[in-house]
C-alpha cells in the first residue's frame, strides 16, 4: 500500500500466462497457505490507518490470476467495503482461474454489489455449476447501471442450459461465452433469449460475424425483429459470404436453420425464407460451384442485388442435378 489513500489489489501467478490459454486447457491453480498471512496484513493495515487518521482506503483495481481465493477471503474483502473501512472505485474486476465456485460465487456476488463503479467483470475459467450461483451473479449484475461487459469464457456453462439461461437474464450488454462447451441445447437457450428483443441492423452484423465462427449452433430464430434488407443481407453473409472464393469457403456451413420471417404473413417473405432454407442445405463445395457458374456469378449478385430480388438469384442453379431444386 502506498502513502496515499488508494491502491491496486493484484495477486498474479503466471503459470504460462492466462492470456495464452489454449481451448479446453485446464490451468494450474496455485494454492499456497502462506498467502493467507498477507490477507491478514492487508486487513490489519487498512484498520491501522483508519484508526490513526480516519483515512478510508480506495481500492482502484482488483485482479487475481491463477491463484485460488477462498470464499472466506472474499468474504473478508466484502466486509472491508461494507463496514466503510475502504471504498471500491474499481471499474474492472478480474478473477482468472481463481477456483471461484459454489460458496465463493455467492461471496463474489456481494463483492460485485459493493463495486458501484464496475464497468467490466471477468470470471474467466471459473465454475458456475449450479442455479443458486447463477442467480447470485444475475441479481448482483442487475443492480448495476454502469456494467457493460461480462466475460464468462471457460466456465463450463454448456453443461447446464438452465444455468446459462439465468446468466443471460443478467441484462449485461456484452456477454462473452467462448469455450463453454455449449451444445445444441445451449444454442436453443441462447436463441430463446434473443427472441422478441429489439435487435436492429447493427446487431445483425454482429450476429453474422459471430455465426461465421460458431460451428455448434444449428438453428437460430430471428423472426420479429427490426431488420431491414441491410440486416438480412448481413445475416445471410455468414453462410454465404460472396466477397471472394476464400470468404465463401470460410463461411458457416454447419448452420441448419435461420428463421428470418414469420410464415404466411407476406408472400415475398415466404419465398425468401424458402430460398434461405435451400441455401442452408448446400455444403462448401456446392456454394463455390454456384459462384463459378457464369461470368456474372452469384458472388457479384449477393454483393449487389436487393434482398427482395435474391430469390430469383438463388433460383438460377436449379438445372444443376446435384443441387437441391429451388
């Protein structure tokens, strides 16, 4: 602790680098009992300085990586804030691979509630394995007006879709869920969370970018949104990016369903939805062959034609015997 009234709480053990974690790799969590004495020293020093001069310490940053922090130690930290012995002006809290689970998650949620300035929260590589823990996190996040980002990568959320559903209800704008073993059931949960929200064309671009890299999601329902032709084209580009042959090859070829329009409301939209369904039946090679059929190829058409004319564009390869008939 410095001579002034502010400091950063950082406890980091670099066992190869948290930022170099490979997919599905389990990091070593350093647990050394000798560290307990330093927590005692920290608490004692805060108390001593407050008793001497009535000084309230200000913790500006909390960052713990690859070191186990017990629920008891988290509870002490929470008590320091709630008792008024210190204030918490941290805008970022990072707990990477700190073995936070069960009782630790509940203590951590109280820490979040005591962090009124919190903007970004990282719980990278910790386990949220039950409903009570998920509800604690969700409730604590809902009490914030500033929090913008929640990173829950490598938290094994895919093993329990109900837990994932509670996390998605936390009302945080940006939630990172990479490397969570999310399967088809998890994908349905995410799709249900998206349903009937106020998404626009900018959101469609972001969803499309994410879908280009996601090979687990099989069906996404995006009906009843404020998408214009710009948003629709952006979403279609995730499965058929006509910018180049390389982009076509790197498009998503595993997505099996993209429901863009409610059936029966509009004849043109019904035709377009039908063509989207047929397009999703094509594999990588069939899409490339379509793009190379004529001089004015589908590559060019998809980049320039209005969405309402796309059914006619997609209909032209019907003479190819090995492709689905449009």
